C-alpha cells in the first residue's frame, strides 16, 4: 500500500460559532471513521506559513494548503475515491491527493 498526502485548499474561514465548529468536527470524525484502516494520520489545520527559496524566506503563498491528512491506498485512484465524500468538499473546499513517493 502506498501513502497519499491529502491537502486542503479553500473552503472559507473556520466558523466562529461553537455549534457550527462542533458539527464540522463531527462530520470530519464520521468521514475519518469511514475510511477505517486507510487513515494513517488525520492531520490538522495549518497555520501561517513561510516559503523558503534559494533567494531567502518570504511569507507563504496565498491559497496554499490549509490542512492535511495522510492516507494509505492501493493506488492514486483509490485514494481519490476515499476523499470523494469528504465534508470539506461540501463546504466549497478542494482536496489535492498526491502519492508520497518512495525514493
């Protein structure tokens, strides 16, 4: 089984209402439970970022990843199917699925 990095993009700001946050967490927990043993790391939201280049360090790029999850699957297509019904997508966000290649 290969490892796949799922990165979260867009989706709007985190709701300020505690009840809405709780519903969002419950939806994520239900999805995470549904993928079962494929879940390697549920991940976390990401905070402020920096970009490091040969020219130095700058603030992170706008529209960068807002969070991540790490899954195990037999193929890229399988990994993409595991996240098709992710609640983040129903909130207007997009998910990028990339295989973590073994050197």
